[in-house]
C-alpha cells in the first residue's frame, strides 16, 4: 500500500469532493483513501472510468500508466505533472 501522507493528489481530491464533485481515482499502489470521513476505493476498470469521465486529472503519473491510451480515451486530461512533456494533444491541458 502506498503512502498518501502529505499527498498533493489527496488534497486535490478532498477539495473537489467538498465542492460536490463525483471524485473517482485509480492508483496501482493505493487501494483506498479517506475523503472527509468517507472511504474512496481505487476504481477497477481504468479504461471505462477514463472514457466516462468529464475530465481526467493526472496527479501522480506512475510509469505503469499508458499515457497514450489515457489521452486517446479521455475527453480532457489535465496534466499537473507534465507527464506528456512536449507531446501536445488537443485534449491534454498542461499545468
């Protein structure tokens, strides 16, 4: 299980959750997190969730993720970690 202490991703998720956003996440190393007293579980089907999401926030770009596949399936990707580098795509917004 991953260590989420002081995680910027967790803080971002919590801020969105408190604003009423339907927050879902996927992480190969963190099965569940606590959000405002509730427990959120990592989604099982990443492809389906990415395809259905209004926006995908890339907060922790583990090397195990296929960034090309995520960009192809997502409506919009907000890349907070410059994971796509100079590979500019119309639906990827770099921070």
